[in-house]
């Protein structure tokens, strides 16, 4: 191909290869098509990157899918990108560092509280972009929102006086999330800048925009989080919007929040998805034991 094909065209080419060259059964092809179609929808037209692939896999875990199902979907994505490199349709494979989950759901990757604080304080609040980044990061960690929920949030969905936001999650389900003082202050600091860059009202009236007033994309959010990681000295491979979501939930559970509350905050359809956060580190488990058990000392 003379021009760089978009991801939808790439998937079509790969499916043809599976059908014609490898001779896979119709049912197998249909499964690949479903898995890759879901991947394409998540990318929403953006070019795949290691960060976006990692966050997509994180969203699968967040949805409570079985490890075997996630492994199958990763295999489909990995096969696609290996094909694209082999056919010179792409020069890099964004799945190289993605690990296939083992049986039994893996523990979410969570930053320490100090690491998160460093991340949240890294934007330069003397600059417009820094104030936007600060508001976005405080919102992501403060609410545990998914990246898709953050980019879809409109100004009308936020009530700073009552300190709540209405986010739209999977299946178009809406839920109310509380806004902590830091998130409220950061968003309030961003709103005058946002009004200036948006100018004429656009469709949806997004809360988080680019410096040109356009609604942020998922990839733009990835970039904000990774830039904050670099500034605060955290290895970028440890950080993504999904890791901030996991960190928010983990820190709440470690400080005594009940699972039903965390389930409601995160928008999990079932409590079983939230229960993964009860599998705390051995260090934290020992601390709780030493404080709570009458025969620990």
C-alpha cells in the first residue's frame, strides 16, 4: 500500500490473511473479527501505541473478564500487529511489552500514595496547559474514572458547589461520583482558561479540552499522564490513566473503604470485579495484622 492504512483497513487485511493463507475455520475467523472489532472501537480512530494497548488490556481486566478471555483477546491483537510488521504496513509492534495474564486475575498495578502525589503536583500551574493537566489528573485519581469517562465529561456534568460529577460509563450507564477538595480546586482553576480557549460553544461542551478548545482524545490523556510521570521521576511503564484508577481504588480499600462504596465509585457492574482490591500486599496485610490481632505482639 502506498498510503498508511488505518487500523480498520489493517484488521480487514489481517482477517483475509487468516482466511486465505492460514485457512482458519469460519468460527475462528468470526472470533478474531469480534475481538479485533472491540479493539478498533476502543482506539476510536487513534493509532495504536504501547500505552493505548496497555490501557485497553487494563479495561478488559476492569470489566471483570476471565483471564482466559483476556488472553484470547491479547493473542488476537498481538497476531494483528505481528502481521502488520511482517507485511511492512507498520514498523513497530505496540504489543511487545504486553504480558498475557496467568490463570487467576492479576493484582492491579497501583502507585504508592507518595508517587501519586508527586504525579498530581508535577504540572506547572503557572501555565494554561499545566492548569488543564492538573485538573485532569486530580479528576482521574480523585474519582477513579475511566479515561473514556473523563474525555466524554461535559461542563454541565460537573457541580463544583455540591462537589459531584455525573459520568457516563459502560453501556451508557450514568453514575454520580464525588469530587474531593483538590479536584474541585483544580477544576475551578481550569474553567476560566477553558472558557477562553473554547470560544464558540461546540457540540457537547467538553470539560477537558486541548489548548485549541477541542475535546481531548484518549491518546491526549495518555500523553498528559506520561508527561507527568516523566516530570515526577516515575518510570513511564508504571503509569497510565488506568493505573491511576487502580491506585485510587487500592488506596481507598487500604484505608478502610467498603467494597460496595468502591464498586459504586468505579462503576463496576458486579462486586466480584471490585473484590480484587481486597488482595492487598503482604506488607499491608502484616501492618493490619499487627494493629488488629490481640496476639500479634
